[in-house]
C-alpha cells in the first residue's frame, strides 16, 4: 500500500524506467484551482519504451494480473490499478495512453511508449499526503535504464509559487558519478533547495 502520493508517482515512474525507454519524463504540478476548483496535484509520466497494445493495457489495469517478471513472487499487479483507485477515491481522475512498438496509434506510425496522467483533489479527505517530493525526484533520477530523465516541477496560486526543471544529463555533467557519496549528498541538497525556493516567493 502507498502511504503518500510521492510513493505512488515513484512506482508509476519506475514502470516507465523498466519499459526499455531511453527517455523518461515526469511533470508534477500543484495549483490552488484544479478541475474541481479545489487545490490539485497533477502528474504526467511519459516514456518512449516498448509500450503496450490495447489488450496489454487492459491487463495492466487489472489488479489480478501480473507478468511475473518485475515481482516474481507477486500474484497481482497493483501499480496502475492502485493509481486508478486512489485518483477516483480522492475526487481526481486519470488517463493512460500506450502504443506498442510497430503498431499505429496516438503517437503515429512507428511511435511507441506510454503516457500516464493522474490528478488528485488535495482538499479531499481520502487523498494521501504528498510526501517527500525532493526525495522522490532523487530516486527517479537514479533509476537504472533511461539515459535521460527530465523532471518538470511547478506550483502556483495559494499553495505557493515555483517552477523548475531538472535533467539527469546536466546533473551528471555538474556532479559526475551520481552514485558517488558526495555527489548523492550534493544532489539531495540541490533538489531540496529548488523545492524550498517557493518560501521566498510566498
């Protein structure tokens, strides 16, 4: 079970990282007036991985189906089904598009990958807390698989104002090996400083 939205976003983003993608994109946005006129958190995960056929996407949305590869001892797959349940119970919503390599679809002929979008009413009592966003970004940047990870973050309105972008390639250029202890410390400090910038803008 996921205790925060950050846990849930990390899980969905990990699916993209494990899809054979070389590019992984994550957008996380907060606003004080979302679809329902209430404070909202919305995220979008895009990857250019192998994608899924319509049948494969239906299976991924079924909590009682798992491929047995990612988690060999797990009999059910809870990532996408839990996302759907959490979004709907929290007064939000979701959208998933996927195109399997070699098939015609929303990305056009030859395109492939998956886009997952979800939003949550932050005033709803059933919405989990946001959790540690800088820690989430650090974990996602360190995922093995994609050569490039692009993160976009924004917050506006009464919830505070900030906007920044982070690219894995630029961090490697600035910090070197991201698995080096000192680089990990600097990465964490940098991400937390970017998230704290809104305190100066309130």
